[in-house]
C-alpha cells in the first residue's frame, strides 16, 4: 500500500465546485516544488483551495490585501510557505485572524533552518502554527487543515480516519521488507 495521494476524479470535482476553503501561498514560484505537497493532500481530500505567489518582500501590498480579505472570503486556513527570511507566514498572521500554518521552505545555504527559526519565533499574540521544513511540513500543514475542517464535517472525518488507517497498514507492512541475517542453524 502507498501513502501517496489518492487523487480521484471525485475529489477533484468536489474541490472545483466548493468555495475556496484554504489558501496555499508562497513567496516565490520556486517554492512550489515543496508547496505542491500541500496541494496534493488538499486535492486528495476534496478540499477547495487556491495556490498563489504572494511575496512579503516584493509585493507587500498584495500580501496585506490577501490577508485582510481572507476571513471575508471564507478561508478557514492559510498554508504559507517561505524560505530565507521567511516573513510571509508571520506578516499574514499579523493581518488576519484566519489560522496561518507556516511551512519553512529549504534554502540553498541553510537548508531551511533559517526559515524555521523565522516562522517559529513569532511574538506572543500573533500565532503561526509552524511545521517541519520542506515537503513533510507542507503535507502535514495540509493534513492539519483537513483535521480543522473535519471537526465539523463527519464525512471528512471518516476520510481522514481512513487515511490514517492506510498509513498504519503501510507501516505494518514494512516489517515484511526487512531481512534478518542468519547464522548457521537458522538463528540470528
């Protein structure tokens, strides 16, 4: 069994017909290689989302407008990926009460540790939920958004439970892939 996204025509169609619930934003199109993992998870669960470049440094007015309109537009969460100085998640959080889920994007020089420190060290009163560096963080941020939405949606909760059960089965099956060295007599 694989834990790769189970993107079906049904989940894609559901996402297209719903109002946008989650924003997936990033500071640069080069961040898409990481952030597409969030998009894949949201698509798998049929969650309507939008993906945009909203640079904190190169387009701050656009970023502020995006954050200020998020609640009115019905967004339930914003997954914000950023590398380097990684100001995007915190600046969005400063301008909206919609939960911001920060994803540190690996950089060439510091492998995303700089981004992690920037996102996780928000001052008291302006929270950003911070996830792991890279693709695992993007995927987990999307799963967190799914869990947020599942709290009031029993059908989505059941799909999330099924997703978790598939992961458990995949992990259990990994034991079969292990081989133990044996000595003479058949004992390890």
